[in-house]
């Protein structure tokens, strides 16, 4: 006797079920992930422990972390959206000047909360307008601002999967859900699958 095969429709049914079971509208807490980098000046300036302590104190969980030395090709790929900007070559030089700590952070509203905790991009302005932010405490200027954070859910997905391939399966599931939703299948929430 031949066992039934589970095709795309079967997977879709499973995803709809998971969506209904796991969405925040059904009582479970939905968390969000974001990507964070402690840049070379943060790592070499011995700010790492203070930054990580602050991250945890503000309710984030550090799901993944690793120290890496970025090469020019990796930086060019990661920051490709800035390739036409005047600061691109100095960004490459800066991000390859020493090791960085890359992390996946998780909590409710992680992207917005991490961006608020980092403070304004220009660390010299952050010192005036957001004196308790990480960039105010650890950064120097617009370029050497100590930390990076994703600016949107789409960026977070791209950045996390760029460095942490093992987390790409979660995003593949979300892409299937998005594909299904865009093709007229109703009742699927792109935000409900948080693995």
C-alpha cells in the first residue's frame, strides 16, 4: 500500500494550522527577532560586556552570537544598498578594521526597541539628544558609532540569514506564507510564524 504524499497543499494546511495556533491573537506572546552588530570600535574599545549587559537588562534575549573578522567582499555584499553613497569605501575600511560581534536578538518589538536603545546614527548627536543610548556612550561620530541594527522586519530577515544560515529555514517558512497570501489564500498571517 502506497503512503499518501504531502504536497504543497499539505504543507500550506500545516502552516495555516500553525498560524492559527501560534498567532498573538490566540493568546501566545509573539516575539520579534532583529540583527545587531557590535562594530570594531565597540569590540576593540572593550564596550562588549557593557553593551551585552544593557541588551539583557532591556529585556532582549541573545539567541545567537559570534565574533567574526569581516572581509571586503562580505562587507560589500552586506551593505550593498549603500554602494552608490559617498561613504561606502570608508564604511568598508572601517568594518574590516577589526573583528565584530554579530548577534540575533529577540523580544517583543525587538527592531524598534533595539534601534531606540542604540540611539541616533550620528554618535556625536546622540551624546546631546540621547545621552543614555549605546551610541552616545560608546560611539564617536556618524561612521564610528559602535553598533548596527536592522531597520525593518525585511532587513532583519535578510541580515540574520546573511550571517546565520541555520536560521534561514524560519524565513523560508515565512516566504511560503507570504507567497501563499499573495496568491489569494486567506487566513494566513505573515507575522504568526515565530520559531
